[in-house]
């Protein structure tokens, strides 16, 4: 479950309460752009965008600055978080985006750890966990991307609904007498032998009245099979 607190409010994007406290700019900017924004406690991620398509329940966005990423790598928190996000993705059918925000050159000056180590972690997250990793320069670009994603999800939902409305159930074909006869023979003798029996004897009555020797004249029916069919056609069933 993405949202811990149950809500009946229809929304376009949910912002985690912790993220909103630190960066109220997201709610303000997204609301000004006409999106329905709610602030709530998210189980995972900083943003949640709901979807109503068959294969996707929603999109979870985990936002990190380069400094946040470095800290989570140093204390190994990144892997426990990645595992929780992967479990959430599998159980709730959500797509996970990891957004790395800011200028990567700043982290080179601020941290002593090799920059390639961070890139290696992101490569592992993308390839081994199946998340999509995005690099965005600032909050304003992230806001624009979130707005784009909301409209994209709505567009996909509208396309799926339109496609579903075009599906017209075809009327059931009325079963003919010939079809019913073929079905009975196929149940008794199988599709291939059943077809040969009908071709040989012409009717269900003639098949049922055929002797063992007559049944054996049909290709694929040996003595044992002929006796078995004859018994099926003639044995009296006792209560």
C-alpha cells in the first residue's frame, strides 16, 4: 500500500508530509498549475501519482539530491530503501522512479568519496531493481516533470477507457445440429477418430449400431479400441 492514511479524496498527486515540510514549494507550485495536490504520509517515496490503467496502479517518485544519495550510500540505507521500493512495486503494481536532483559537480567538491561509486550504485539500482533513474537539475524542472507525468497517466487511462468502449460483444453463434453431433462423437472417440467415424458411417445412429468389426475398418481404430467403443455404445448402465 502506497498511502498509509486512507483517503477518499480524488487527487492528481500526493506529497509525503515529511517532504512537504522540508520543501513546501512543490505543493504550492503544483497547485498553481491546476493539479489536485494532497499532503499525506506515504509508506515509501516522496511523491505518488495514481493511475487507473489495468497494468499500473500508480507511480512512486523517490527524490534525492546528490548529497542525500551520498549519505544513503555511506550508511548503506540506500539498499534497504531499494528493497522496500522493489517489494512495493511487486505487491502494488506501481512504477518506481528515482530522481537525482542537482549539480553532480557540487558533490565532487563536497564529498571525498569517489564519484564513480555513486554512479555504480545508481547503475545497480536501475539494472538490478528495475527502477528508472532520472537526473534533473533543480526543483523547478522536477515540478515540470511531475506535471507531465500526471497528464501522461491521465492520457493513458483515457486511451484504455476509449479502447474498452469500442469492444462490442459478438452475439453467440447458435449451435447447429451438425455441431452437436460432432461434439458428441468427439467426446466419445476424440477429435480425429470422431471425424473419421462420421465420415465412414454418416450419422450418430450408424456409429452406435456398428459392430466391432465395422468399427475396426476406420483408420486408427484397432481391435481393443473398437471393443471399447462398442462397449461404450451398448453397455447398460446400472444404477
